[in-house]
C-alpha cells in the first residue's frame, strides 16, 4: 500500500474514524504526514481533527433545559463510551452536579444490543420519571414506545446522530460540511509546514 501511495504522488493521509478506541494504525506512516478524524488512534501519535464531545453534550443539555425540560436522563452504550473516551458521560455528570438531588440521576450505561436492555431501560425510567432523555442512540424511542409512554408527547428523546426513520426524536447533529473541512485543512497545514515526507 505504501508503494501505491508513493506511485500516486500522495502528499498526505486522512484516516477515517473507527468504532474502536485507542487503535493502532497498521501502516508505517513515517514517510507521510497524517491526520486522523476523531480520537480513535493512539499509535502512532497523529494530528487529530475531533469534535469536543464534552462541550457538545453540555450545550445539548443547556438547550433542553431552556426548552423547559427539568429532569433529563442520559443513556449510552459501551461502544459510544469508547469512541468518545467517556467525555459525554463526564459532561452529563458535570452538568447535573449543581442540580437539586431530585433532578439528578445516574446515567444508564448498558449495551443496546443486550437481550435484556428493555428491562433495564424500563426500570431506569420508572425509577426517575424523566421529562427528557439525551442518548447516543435513537433506538430508545422504540423501547419507550414498547413500554407505553408516547414520544414526544410524554417524554422527549434527543440524540447525536442523524436517523431518517425516527421522526419523533430530536437530533443534535454537527454541520457535516464544516466537520469534513477540518481534517483536510489540518492535513494541508501539516503538509505545507513539514513537506510531503516524514
């Protein structure tokens, strides 16, 4: 692959994010400037273009509060916790730290593909009686519907991904063209400052 990249006159490499975290790039990148999108590679050390997950979650929670939702829950799967390096869970805990006890809750951190997820989700909902839930998946809208409450009439669900087939879920999504420009601009700057090799 390195020979192909040389033959094509490649000046630099942009590495797409992976679902794993702390991954190792299986290529010798010593001859190429490289930039990774998101914080998914630990070896080798790379320039990174990544969103600030911590701030994004705080902003989402503040917006939900402005809309009048007082008791807000947070759900995440282990996979999402991995690729955000637990930043969103930390943001949720930080945001609710100065809230009255009655408005606080533990985040539900559970595998969304587990066979008993709806049972755990139901117990969590019954324990807390949320006005709204911020989530890393849209699937919880279906879980809630299976339990009786209506989304969004009885409980609001917001999440960070665009899902075309779930119209009842509010979406907090990045501006994709702006996000796509960031790694290209960073790589261009690295190549400009350091040349095309090493």
